[in-house]
C-alpha cells in the first residue's frame, strides 16, 4: 500500500541530458540521484526519460473571472461591432438567459474594429427587458444595452461603453453568484489548470477572494496552491486580520496563503487608457488623450506605504510608460519590494530601475501576441520598448510570467511560447530582440525561480512528453503534459 511517498524513475532533469530518480517524501523532494533503491510502501513511477520540471505557476490570474469567462458568450472572434451584435442575436435566439438574468459576453477587442460599438446597436437586437453586458477582453470596459444601462445605474450614458471605474462595480456584481455554483465551476477550472502542469496561481481577483479559496479547499478542491491578493477596498480588513504576504492560512494544508496588495494605477492598451507620455493617435483633443491615471502619485505612495508597513507586498498595475515611471517612483519613495504587473510599455531610462529597486516585472507574454497590431497602431514608433522582456532581463530585472486570465488563457505553455518565440499562427516574429531563452522563461514560470528541481523543494512537479528546450513554437504552445504533482499528490496523470 502506498504510504504517500513516490519514487519517480528515469527522469530527464534538465536540458543537459542529466537523468536520474526523484524521491518524494513528506511533500518534499527528498533526494535526486541515480538508481535510488525503492522501499516497501512507495509508489514507483517510471517516466521513461520524460523531462521532469518544477511545477508551474501563473503569477497573475483573476480566477473567478476566468471561471466565468469559460461559461460566457465568446466574443473573442468578433472582428467588428456588427459581428459581435450578430453573435448576441444568435445566442438570444438559441439560448436566452433565464428571466431576470443578464446575457453576459466576454472577449471583444474593439481597438481595430472598422465600426464603433454603441448601445443602440445592441438595443436593435435585444428585447427591452433583457440586459446585455459584453465584457472586453482586457477586463477594462464593458458594452451594455439600454436595459443593462438602467439596471446598473447608467441610464443616461451616451454610448453604453463603460470604462475603468464605471465598469468595475458591474464586473463585481456579475461575479456575485451563489457560492455552490461558482465553486463548482472553479473546480472544473482548477482541474483544467492542473492538466497543463499548473501547481499554483497568484490570484488577483477583486476585491479579495481569500475566504472563497479557504472554503473551496476545505470542500475538497485541492488541485492548486493559491496566493490571494487584496485590493484597496479590503486592505483595512486584511490588516485587521493580521495577514502578511506569504502567511499560510490555517486549515488549508498549506494550499492557501495571503498574497500581495494589488492596486491599479492606469488602464489598458486596448481601451487606450494606459497612461503614456505621448497622446494616442486620434485622441489628442479627447478627454483623456494620454490615457487615464487612476491613482495619483501621492495617493499611490500612501496606499503602498500603508500596505508595506503591515507586511503586504505591493503589486502595482502599470501598463503605459508614464504609469510605469510613476509606479517605480512610488516604490523608490516607499522603499518597498514588490512587483509591477504588466509593465507593457517602458521608458528606456526605467529599465535599470527594476533591478535596482528590487521590483519584479510580472509580465504576461501572450498579451504581446494579442496586442501587437494595436500596439503598432497606437504606440507607433515605440514598440521596440513594448513587452520588453529581453531588455528587462538584460538589465537584471527578475521576471515572473503569467496569463492575466481570462485576458489570456490560464496555460503557462502559451505564455512560455510567446516569451520565447514572440509569434503565433506562423506570423513573423514581433520584435524578436525581446525574446528570452527557454530556460529563463521556465524559471520565471516557477515559484522557486529555477528551471529544474532541487532537493528540499516542495514536491510540486510536472512531467512533459516533449523537450521544451528544443520544441518548436507550436509544440511548446501545445506542450503535452503527462503528469502534474502537488505536494507529492497526482493532480493530473495521463500515460505514466
């Protein structure tokens, strides 16, 4: 009978063709070496030369939003407002929402559409009593019909496009579903993540999902480690509970811990609200020609100081180059260590500041593939410093890779492929000078910051059927995963 210990035989342990056995005892990597003798009660698994890597982390997810997106009308393929409206009309005919519930779609990206989304377009195909809320792919705005505008307190809104702080309360209300329903969907989503080699996520769901994850783990959802970040609206509560970043929550067997303090300082590229030094083309005379600064510098410093003084590491959303400069200024003034989330467009003078200040660049490589055409249009002449993973690494910055799910799929191999190859769908590589090597991308996708297992590590690992160091972009993106272990337990296993 297996006593909870596992001996993994014939594992390839790195790109240098080192093979050996891996002994997992008590939830840890106890020993790595050739021909470890098995003892009674151990499970012995021969992986036949497959590569065994540290389990993968997604360092930036909105898990409930990812869970919900998997259930919503998919608008990611819409290439115009008219096509999005047709998809809404088709869904209403085929599967209208239950009485009193809104129809929710997700994933539209309108920056390059030939037409402009407007509430009137949706009104033309929706009954007057059916609210329709279409959420943008970057989670920074929504498009509503008149029924939804009334429902959510924006009856007089001129366009039905609600951005940033107008949209955020709607997003929170849409996610306020019965716990058993959402927890069931979350169980499906965690299983899907485990099947892709994921062992942990940094959960940045607004405003704070820690108690939900404690409940899920205690109810048997034990497939991921989750570090739950808190937003400003719940900061005082986190402080009053005495929680510090990295604190493990009792009763969760080490699976749930307190995450960072999340604050959003600007908008996004697709909505043209990322805060930049230069105006967006065509918006020079608009209300926000440079994007939107959502948290003034003095307020940011106060928030970060409060969080840092109580042991909460700041994770600051900054996408535009001006927003990144201001975020780095705040880190310097506060003396805090933490991360800048996204860091999509950077002033060259700021590259060295990440390493100097001990600020991690928490980046989402697939965004570069999603947004390359938009960036070429609205950041023309500046894309050599957009999604600048190679330049950041050359400057000594620590990188942490993630997906920002649901903005990109919760799949670390997609992130890895985008970081390493800067292309998909056989398109020409986009700013190949910003690619990073496979080993460094793997290291940035783990909790340990290493691309190979070491004795004493948690027994979190992934077994893969292809060599990531030699795989093509297409194979890396679709990497076949043979097994995932979390704390020495199999959370996914296929063919081994």
